[in-house]
């Protein structure tokens, strides 16, 4: 039974969930600023150091989907706090890592922790917040990640400039400690199924995604027809097929393929994949371009990326407070088109001559607005297309799609930079061209949300369960 909590309890749950989301997104933002100094510190190439990002993304992507049902099984609050504890501990391990393999292992633990806490956090919010406030709550929850992205570049740049890249990961420690202390007030008596998901299916998915990323990153160095790349491609196909087959047969699958019977959910997942590829590519590329082509310091690069993140936060918060309702279709399509317009402009106009005021700031502002709209739109389309008992599972699935896209986007960035000739801005422009193409694909997916049929009525609720517990279909699907 899903019932609305008291206003005070709902507000506490929302605050703590936003803090957990802030924690995971802050780390994702500052890590991009750590890539150049980590490469210099451990004397490794861009292809190798890109695994600092992908070692996080792969377990995050693979375990987000089963983490949703796991949250429903063991309790959202319990899993949320476990994820925060592991995330905080692994952040400390990264900060003191003596060698790159240790750092990569700790980053994988961070990805696992983020996969536990993120879907549990939104599932907790949607279970505690009354139905009439859920859309606004989604906007606030999404904006928490945007606020982390806004604070991350400036804070990260300052720490790298004044201290060391290791200090970046210490930013997580006070936030994590506060959430663990304050989290004792989270509801402990929530209903739980007690039946966990198929974690082996999640590991198969991680193997498939990891093999795909490995094959892409090894292509430029070893050759696209090399044994390494061909083996990685074969493992990707086999692991992917095994994941799907196991999910079809398992009573509690790692991938809830039945959710794809909802057209809004299926489209939102596809859009999230494309959106993630564009988002992660541009986030990493911004640091590489500013420090490599324009020769900005880490602090200056962080400050240059802050305005776009601030706009993302403002839009993410503001969209839930508008006097009128924007449908998920409108937000996804408009946001993706804004990102495509800005990255397309950068692909055409960037060069090695710094033009912050006339090029970088205007396009960054447009990207920030687009990301804010698309993030809220995708989250809304996914969560609101599922019944309350499937909130965590639906959230995990759509966010997993974004992370898979992000891993592929990071891999594509390193491949394009390695393969495109030119000592100037040409490789960076090519990556922005890639981001433009996938953003346009996301916009087309957003338009497809309009074609979704109305949500099918749920089976008659058991005695004692009121119809108010059923989530409404997204606005764009009622047309």
C-alpha cells in the first residue's frame, strides 16, 4: 500500500534524497576536471585515463536497473543509506589511492554505490510525496543534480589549482556524513517485498557494456580489426543476449523488460540513451578543450563551465514552478533541440583562439537550458508512466539507459579525438558534431512521446488500496 506521508516527513525525505543525488552528481562533475592532472600524475594516455570516468559509469549503468527492484525489495530508505555509506567510503579510498588500478577499483565501487542510492532516492521521494506534488518533486530532485553540476566546476577547479586532484573527492565526505546522520529520520517501516532482483543479470549487463567501451577505446591503438576489438565485440553481443534471455525467464529480472510495454517508458529510455551520450561527451570535452586548446588553468576552466551548469539548475528548478504545465514531450524535444543547436554552433565555429564572451558563454547558456529541460522531461516521462510500486524500477531503468549512453559517449569522445587528424580544434569540433547528431536523435524521440497511447488502466486494486495511489500518465500522453 502506498500512502502519502505527512508534509513534514515528505519534506525530509525530499531533502535527504536531493542531498544524495547532489553527492553523486558532484562527483561526476569534478571528476572531469581531475582527468588531465590524473593523466599527468600517473603518466598515462587520454585513452587510459578515460577509464577514470568509465569505471564509474559501467557499474552505475549495469546496476541501476536491478537496484530499482532491489530498493522495492529491501526498502528504499535502507538501500539509499547503504549506497550513501559506500559512496562516502569509496570517495575516501580514491583520495588516498597510491596507484591507478586502486583508483579505478574505487571508482567502480563509487559507481556501484551511486546505482544503489540514486533510484532509491527518487523512489523514496515519489512514495512519500502526495500525487499532486510529484511533478514538482521530480523537478526539485533533478535540480539537486543540476546544483551539484553548477557547484562542481568552480569548486573542482579551485581545489585542483590550490591543492591537488585528490582533494576533489574529499568534497563528498562532509555531504555523505551529514546524510548518514540525518537519514536516521527516514521512514523505517515502509513495505518491502523481501525478494531481491537477479544480480547475475546485472553483472552480465556490466560485462556487455564494459566490453563495448573497451572495444571502442582500443580501436585507435590496436586497430579496428584486431583480436582485442573483435573479441570485445563478440563478448558485448553474447553478454547482451544473455542478459535479455535471463531477464525474460527470471521471476525478478535485472532488466524489467515488461516496463517497455508502456510506449512512453520505452521512448523515454531510448531518448535517455541518446541524451546521455551527448551529455557525457560534452561534459568531458569541455574540460579537455578548455585546458588543451585554449590552455586554460583548471580553475579558469571550472569557472568557464559554471554558467552553463547554473542555467541547468535554474531551469530544472523553475520548470516545476511554472504557472502552467509543460508535458514531458515538450521538455524533451525543446531541450534536446537547444543542445543540438549549441553543440552544432560549437562544431562549426570553435578554434584555438579563445572566445569566451562571444562563443563559449552564449552556447554554454543554451546547452544549460536544454539540459535542464531534457533532464526533467525524461525523468517525468519515465516515472509518471509507472505505477507507484514500480517507481524505483522505472527510474533505475531509464537512468541506466542514460549511463549506458554516457559510457558510449565518453568512449566516442576519446576515439574521435584520437582518430580525427589536426593539431588545432578539429578533433574537438568533431566531437561536438557527434553530440549534435545524438541530440537531434533525442529530439526525434521526444516528438515520438506525442504518439504514445493513453496509459492502460491498472488491474483493480486490492482491498484497502485507493485509486489515488496510481500515478497519472504524463501530460504529453493524454493528448
